[in-house]
């Protein structure tokens, strides 16, 4: 399924051909700093995870393209029948261009075509103000915050679709 919006952003489900670029984005220093797991991921571990993810009915990975260039990805993981966790990674070369909210909004729209009356939950590090702003700009609202085991603040945001 493809979804187009005003910026010529195309959203499609990930395929095996996206494996390497998604690993490159995941291992980018900026991505790792914002991630809950800050360690680099090996090719072998990523390949196993990615290939199993493509066949997992409880996980959806979308790749965003703008004008034919891959600009980011969104992953949705099923929590239960009424809740899914959403995460996003904008390609390092596409950051700072306002694409984050567009990519998340397009993913929400595409996902809502398959499911409705579902809450999407986003988790961000408290210090990651940019990520929080991107989700809020995509129709999410702050739900709560808490301290994790390392005493780091985690914010939960949600949106019903």
C-alpha cells in the first residue's frame, strides 16, 4: 500500500531490499543517542531481526520516500488488540527538514486503514525534546512520564486512530 500526501511523501511497507539502509540509519550516532539501546547493531543481528520482522504479524515497518529517496522508517509493534507502540527514525541526511511529523502522520493514516479504534503509544527519552515535538506535531498528546531503572525520564505520548 502506498500513501501520498502534500509533500509527495510515499509510505510503503518495508521489504528485504530495505535491510541495509535501515541498519545504516539505526547505527547512525544521532539515532543511537536517541535510542533506548545505544549500542551499535551488527549486520548478523540486524539481518536476523529484520527478516523475522518482515514476517511478524505483530510488527509493521514502513519506509518513507520523498521524491524517490528513502527518508525514514516507522515501526509499529503490537502491545495488545487495542494498543501498538510506534517508533520513527528519520534518515540522517533528511533530519531537520520537518519530515518527522509528516512521516508519522502518514504512518498513522496508513495504519488506520487496516485498524481503527487503536491507541498508538510513543516512548521518548525525556531529554529528546525534538522527538516529543515531532509526535505532538503528528497529533499525539502527552500521557505520562516515569523514571526507568537507570533513573532516566521516559515520556509516553499517545494518539487514538
